[in-house]
C-alpha cells in the first residue's frame, strides 16, 4: 500500500521539480543576458556607477539561483546513489524554503523590508538542519549498529545544526568582505531592530542574533529527538529505517 501511494505521488513531485528548475534556469539566463547587455551596449558614462551596482546585484542573483538549482538535485542523488528516499512533503518544503531564503530574499530585499524575516529563516533553517543531523546519525546508527545512547544522538543533532549555522555566518562575513554584500546588515539603518546594544555594531548583533535563533531551533529539535528515541526507540527505528531502505 505504501509503494502504491509513492508511485502515485512521484509524478506530482517530478512536476514540482520541473517548475522550480525551469523558474531558476529562466532567472539565471535572464539576469546573465541583462548583465551582458549592459556591459556590451552601455555608452553612458554618467550611469556607469548605477549600471555597475545593477550588474553586481544581478550576478548575486545568478549565484544564489545556481546554488538553489544544484540543491534541487540533491534528493535525487540521495535516492539513486545512497538509497535514501526522503518524504515528499519534506523534500518540497526544504526546496521551497531554500528558494525563499536564497533567491526571493535577495531579489526583493526582504531582509531589509521586514526585520523579522531573517530571524524566521534562521530559526527554520536551524530546525531543518537539526532534523537532517538526526537523520544522518540515525542512518549511521541503524546501518552500522552503533547502538548509540539517546543523549549522544541528541547532542550530535544539536551540534550538527549549530556547526552549519557557524559556517553559514563565516560565509556571510566572507561575502561581505570580498564583494561588499550586506548579509550581516552592516549597511542598514541604525535603528534596525536587532538583539544586543547599539555600541556592539549592527553586524555583530546580527551575527549573534542569527546564531542564537538558529541554536534555539536546533535545541527544540534535539529535545524532541531525545524523548522520541529514549521513550519509543523501537518505533523510531522502524520509521527511520523506512527512509533509508526502500526494500523494507
């Protein structure tokens, strides 16, 4: 019965991926074409700075859209190479989140328009990545019979999510330093609502707020993981094993 439902749902999932990938490819081609047009046919020196900023913005969109496009192939890779079939609802939710967090946020400048947008994304990403960490450690525990203690599983789940959040902040810092982007909110109005005190600086307050919020989401998932594994271990093993072995 489960296999029948999967077979009926797979075409719908493929159609969703086709629409998303088509949108991202069209976005990449359009922004590359516009940037090339500006570079080739711009004959107005007085607009050089404006055009340079627009080209820089469009290349950022191309980069984000390309990363998101590559990420849409990750579930297929896990399914074909690693025999890991994620729930379809989870797949679609994660991909839509990546588009919202990456391309749409950059395209419509949502980080500045809505001061809470960044907080929502970091909390959501903290929970998603914690779930991914839980699935990873449980996959290893299941396949290699490590018989890990529930405390270790919960700690790994939390640590995995926080580590990814730290590397993300490093990437934001590097992007701002190299390309003068504004991921760390160093160039927003001084009265922007952020955690901390004004003398600490906008970028530091933004970074620490992102880490705290992402860690909060990771902590919530880790606590749920601990109680789920500790109190209902057999049922959890049964459900998780289905994700990693389609033949069962």
